[in-house]
């Protein structure tokens, strides 16, 4: 999405909200959040996250951010938070970061490392590794959540019929992406908000609180599973709008 200079929103208008999905999800997981934000007058763009490698995923997102005219509030779910922390570093348009059941990595940390640092993570044992060609003569390992474990570990508070659709549309992430270390931490210089999901079995709440406190991120807790953007879209949209208001002007 490109906004020409002549079409840039005048000062005081609402920022564009850019949403970044994480592993095992896709852009449509934000649909409920998008609906509420649009009803409140926010332009919204749900970016496609390739889930291939932290640096390359961040480069892809950076390209999206560069095409958005005016101020941006950037929100990421799960691994999407790892990606946006790298992509937004030093970006002049990003005024706020919102981490949703997400990772706030330090430089030199990996997503997988933080996921396993605190007890309560049931995601690792539910993953099914699938070797696939990398397009360069080698292979990478795609990770999927096993269908029989998906709802419990990822979307326990989502209706069964919706969880079944999420299983069928889940996007795999490479194990290499989870192991790749962050090279930047945009939350050091950009104000951040964190939605802590108390019933999360993929990113334990204790881990989320630790990362939020370390980053001095404004934290709000909600009783929800990891799939909070699907089960509690209003809570997600409310926090994004709060971040937008707090950083307006």
C-alpha cells in the first residue's frame, strides 16, 4: 500500500495501524480487530509475515512500513512481535509498538529461547516437523501444530468450529526462524504496550510479564488463550487504540 505525498493524512489524523501475525496463523486472524479499528476511524493494514527467517521477515515488513504514509502504530502477535522489533528499529514513521501475546526480544536472543525460558509452554511438544526444500538446493524444517493439539495449546477459548478452520489455514514457521537471534530491539526507543494473555500455553504469561517489565512496556492482562486476536478482538483493538491516543501528535 502506497500513499503519495499529496495524499498523506493531515496532522492530527489517526495513524495507520499495521498488524503482523505470528506463526501458525495468517492475516485473517486479525479480522475482528480490523473491524473494530476501522469502525473507530483507523486505517488498517494486515501484513503477510513469510515466517521463513527473522532477518528476512523483518526486511519484508520494513518494506511494508516504508510504503505507509504518515504515522504508524505497529502491532504484532507472538513471533510477529519478534519481527516488528527488528523491522521498526530506527523507522521514522512508527510511533508505538503493541505486543499481543508476544515476544519482546533483546538483541542476541531468539524467539525459541524465550519461549522455553519459563514453565507452562506446551507448544513445543505439539509441533510436527516437516523437512521442505529451501529453494537453494538444501532443506529447512517447517513446523506445524498437530491438529489434535491445536485448540488446546493455541486457541482454547475459540469456538471449536473456528479452531477447525484455523487448523486448516495454519501457516508453518521454519525452525530456523525461531532459532535466529534478534539484531535490534525497537522497544528501546519506541513506546510500547503489551497485552498479556493469562491462559497462554504457547507463550506463558510469566514470560510475557518478564519481557514487558524488562522493556518497561505498559502491560494489560486479559484472560485469554494465545489466539487472543480471534477470541478477544475487542481487547486487542482497545489496547492498540490506547497506544495510538497516547502517542498522538
